[in-house]
C-alpha cells in the first residue's frame, strides 16, 4: 500500500456535492461478455466496466443473495425439513430427499458449491416461510444495498419469470456486501465440502464448481451460473496483497479467462493508496486544535498517474456560543472530504476528543501543602 505523505489541504468548506457511484477509469482490457465489471472491494471503485448497468438475466449468481440472507437469518445450525416441492425443482441439484432433515448450513454449502436449485427452494421455505416470502426479503435487501436495477422473482435464477433480472454493477454491489461477512467468505472459498446423507452409508461430497479457486491462485470465492436464456454468468473475487477485487460477467462464453484477465489488469494497473490515516489531525482553529481525530483510515485504488491528484478539504461545524458540544469525546464535529482530480470520492467523519488533564506531580502537592501552612491562598 502506498501512503500519500503530502496532500493539499484547503480551507473549510461551505457546501459539497457527493456522487453516488465511485469514480471509474478506463482500463486496457477486453472481454467478450455482454456485461462486465471489475470493482475494488474496500472503496467500491469501478476499475473497468462494459455495459455494466444494463438489466439482464443472471441465472444462478442469484444465489449469492439467497446465501447471504440465509447466513444473516442466524439459523445456520438449525435443522430443517426438506419439502417435496424443493426436491422437484428443475435444473442443477444436490438430490435432496423429501422429508430429510438437514442443517441450513449444509443447504447453503450445497447452494454455493454445487448450485443446487433444490437447496435454494429449501432455504427460501425455511428462512422466508415460503418461496414468495423469501423473494420479498430478497428484494428488500436489494433495495437496502442500493441495487437499483434489480428485481428477484425466485431464489435460484431459473428462467421461470420474465421479471427476474439484475446488472453487472448491482451484482458487484451484492458481492461486495456479502464479502464483508466472514461466514460467507469461508463458504464461497471452500473447494470441497462433506455433508451428511441420512439415507445412505456415505456422506455427500460437494466440489466447488468455481474453477478459478484451483485455476487462479488469487481467487477467494464466487458463484457460477447458466441458463439457456441468460447464458454463462460468473461472479468471482480475488485478493493479492492489500487489494481485493470483484469481477462480474454476464453472457460470456469465455468467462474463466476473462475473469483472470480482469484481475491481472487490476492488480497490475492499480495500487492501494492510504489517502487518510487513522488518528489525530491538525487544524488551525482555537476550538478544534489538538482535539480532532479520524477513527479509521481511508484507502483507495489508484493508477500511478493519479497518485498526485488527491486533495482534501475539512468541513467543521461552526461552534456556537456554548461549547457544551465539545465536552463529550467521540462526537462528530465535521467531515474530511476527499477529492480525486477535482471529484468527490469520499466523506470521512471527523471526531472530537477531549484531552486528558495532565497529572500533577508530587512537587506540586508539596508546594500546595507548604503554601497552605504559611497561610497563602492557593487560589489567589
């Protein structure tokens, strides 16, 4: 990670304009997908995109949403009963049996490693109460995440509805959200998983369909997809050093190689720059001097040409007649606004911290006692 040691500090700001989508750049890479995107995990910056905001069928990468909702339900260790309806679901399957008892955790592994459509229905029935109830939760979560061009109609991605769609950008947003969950990270990064098989003497053994986990050394997870209408869809993640990337392709016959090309280009062309450091910040203001700090650092992926294009402006709340607002440490008193090439890319809250009073030493105590004995008013 590069650290930016010299940043241009401007005067206090009066107003700001905040953009919703992190600044993107054009990268020298070509893919055959109808839609594609490369996004950096920490910042959400788009490093490459090709028609990434067009609504398309997405097939089984739908199951990323199904998995994260199951994980967030807090019921992963709960044993559930598989319905007959679930076992009759079309398409890819882990061959669940009607009435069998299985943990929700095992269902999610079957969902993400083997793309089981039967597991998707079983999960939805047990987390959402019904498939329709679960679909409602899927769309509710999509809105929370900011997936503005997405609508889910089922938990698996089969072409049984015309209003089941998303975009490469929205699926990158979903993956970015899901990858913040440690349990999700572990599941999608698992190459082989064993699950009990209640009616047989042998366990189920599920190998992950995501070939990049073995084909590409930096791959950390993802989800495959295919239907006749959607064609091949793929979401993968990769980490090299301190950079974490998300790649999404929709309708791409060469998706494995395209994902590797996207990752390699991202790792080659970009570095993670520490734009703001955690800890104390200094301003020339009598109310704020020596009292301001940032709770966390801010890092951002940049090319070598962009490294000197950062600037920062501090916007601080104007102190009122009463300074009671400063008596409590930890309150937000403003924001650091980060610009790249004149465009706002981030706002970071600035916190106030009271400085502890310096402890008075033993010499001061002896002095106070002496002055008291000789009758001097120690308070003047």
